[in-house]
């Protein structure tokens, strides 16, 4: 399976929208996980990933995952890891 990203978002977050648009514009495969209806899950994800706000970006590799971070982390990561 090809690598892809999971992006944990909230619908009222501008950086979440920007992250989704950025991945879409780059043609990078991703799935969005909308957390608006489950605030407990939202808080758990932020705590587990050691982030203060959405988006939370995770790359799914062949046999592992890599926590990328937020929007700026995503942009930096993709600019450094061009195929």
C-alpha cells in the first residue's frame, strides 16, 4: 500500500483547512478525521501527539507511522522529503 497521511482536524480551524488544501494541491494521498463531534477524542489526540491545536498530521508508512505535527511541520516535511 502506498504511504498516505491522516489529518486530524476540526471544521472551525483555518490551519486544518489549509493542511487539507496543501495536501490536495500537492497530490498527496490523505484522509481527514473530523473530530468536532467527539471532544474527548480531540483532546486525547492532541495530548497523545503532544500538540496544542489542530491539525494533527500523521504519515502512514508501510510498517509504521510517523507523527509529523501541525501545518508548518507538514510543509517543512514535504519540502525536505520530495520524491
